[in-house]
């Protein structure tokens, strides 16, 4: 792999990963408002939601892989 492509990609990935998103802000807000127990419950709830997203993505990937390929004919 070319370093000229890999290094900017890794820097972009790092920037995206350390930026707090709506899920992290939800967990933080619940932790501040309700204490550590509420923050932990919010974290488990967010993780459970991610499991459903992963399952849906895996199902779509399987569906697209099983779909027949579209080919065009030259007339």
C-alpha cells in the first residue's frame, strides 16, 4: 500500500474517531444528569442499538451478495 494514501487516510480516521458524536453526547448527558448508573445504562442502550445496526448491515450485505449480477447486452 502506498504511504502517500495510507497516512492521510489514517489521520482522517483518527479525527473521525475522536470526535464525539450524538451517541457519546447522549451518554455524557445521561451520566451528568443521572449519575454514573444512568450513564452506564445509556452506554449499554447505545451498544444494543449498534448491534441492531450491525445485524441490518450484515443482512443487506448478504442480500446484495446473493442478488444476481446485472449485465447489459450490446445490440
